[in-house]
C-alpha cells in the first residue's frame, strides 16, 4: 500500500494538465483508493500507516 501511495503521488505530479475548464478538487490518495477498491477511506489510511511502518528487512 505504501508503494502504491508513492506511485499515485508521482502520477499526480506528472499528470498536470492545462485546461480551460474550472479545476475540480483532487481526491486524496485514501479517498481515490477507497473508491477504486470498495473499502472505507479509514481502512486505506490504516493500511498505509501499517505499510509505512514496516521496515525493508521485513519485506
């Protein structure tokens, strides 16, 4: 989950576009992932926290 969050952030930074439409507020990582997976936003937030707390040696 931590790696997915990292990749999501990189995609958002790289995906900046220039449009004439009124900008829509961007969803945060947890909200976007929750919508895509069908789980609650707090579940995603907890999973990210757990994944970030795991050391590389444990992987």
